[in-house]
């Protein structure tokens, strides 16, 4: 059985404030995970037993169903709310997790040849759908529920806790906002999409032991500070890896100058990165804006293809019966 909800311990709080993430175990059962992943191979158009059909290394799937995380994984939901300062601060729609599965199958060429974390090409901070500020509410926490077991070199997300300070200070220095790819508003390539060069350059100063691979068992959930740099990794073992990454949004932006000092743990971690005195009176200097990322258009087309494959499978099953 999954673990019931409980307040975070002092040890967990201190760990989050130091490292910017938590790993919660036993948040949901294997049976629940199987229900979420039902039909995944039909949706992919691949076979779980024939690797020659594994024609895509990673697939960010569109969603077809939603489920209430407060019921599905109450332990995780309780921790999410506590990290964000209480359920009253969390946008209610964040209770809806989706079956927008992220499947990492690796490649035949990369099998047995894992890349070093610093050499991974996909380093980024989540939130490709809005202009970023230090206090942005759109992505207040990142969740990574594990729907398959993930072992080292098995395609787990790699995180860089040291990057939180770097990203926080960059956003502090750019109150006019930066693009999801961290380009300041005044730069000529502000609107250029999908370039990870800025992040890769930042990682050159991180030591080899500054990277963590998010491994674990089905039912584990990682909760990451919103400024946590991370990347998909090579699945050198080619073991099926399935996760999702539901964002957590707030009703109001983070506040780093609260009169009552009732800061959330996420806010406190950001304050620690900048310095409380420096943040007094800090405010954004340009409008908040949303962005329509290219992935939305890609996933809309992918969803139509998935729906056709599922309908064909349903018709085949009915005929065979």
C-alpha cells in the first residue's frame, strides 16, 4: 500500500533548503501506475518486446486523461502544498495530474555508452510557456512521479542542485524578464526557441559530484525547486523508463519580502540563494507574459495519431472477440 500523507520532517525540510529537492517514496502503488500507463504501447505505436520498433529515443506524449493527485498520491500532494506554503497558495488546477507520459527508451547506438552528466544536451529549467521572473508563479515546483523502476544509467532525469543559485541570481539581475531559454528581454535572440547553450555554458563550473540521477522505484516522487536545472539522460541500459512532470503553479507570485516572514520552503530556498537584504523591495520591471511553445503544436498532432491507433486497437479487439 502507498504511504499516507504526513507533514514533512525537520530533516526533510533542511534537506530541501540545502539541496532544493526531495525524494518521496511509496506515494502510489504499482497497480495505480499500471492504470496510468495502460495502452502506452498502442499510443506509441511500438512493441514492448521488439526493440526494433523503438524508433524514438524519448517521447513526450500528449494527455488523454486526468486524475486527482490528492487522491492518487496524497503523500505527494501533502508535501507539494507544504513546500509551497500551504494548499491555500496553490492553484487548484494543479491537483490534476495527466497521463502525458514521458517515455525514454534509449537508442541502439547509445546502448552501453552513457554520457557524462555535463555532456548531456538537454539541460534546462522547466517552464517553456511563460516569460521567467524570479518570482514567477507559473512554475512554482516541479514534480517527477516514477511510473517504472529507474536504475542508474536507466534514463533517469539528472538534476544539478548547484544550479539553483546560478539561475536565481540570473533572474534577480534581470527583473525585466528572460525567455524560457534564459535570454534577457533586450537581447536580439530573445524569442529564439530551443537553444540550450546558455545552460551548458553554466555547467562548466560544476564539479563532477554536483549532479544527481533521479533513480528509484515505482511510486517514488521527486519534488524539485522551480529553478532546478535538469536534463533527460541517455538510457544506456534501454530499460523502459516512464515518468511525467506535472508543474505546480501558485495563485499569486512568490513573495520575498513578506511582512509576517511566513515564507514557503520554496521561497526560503530562493532567498538563501540571493540574500534576504538584497531582495527587499525587489520587483519585476516588465509585464508577465505567456508563451505558446512549439511542443504544444507537436503534441496536438501526436494526440490525433494516438487516438487513431487506440481506436484501431479497440476495433481489432472487438472483431477478435
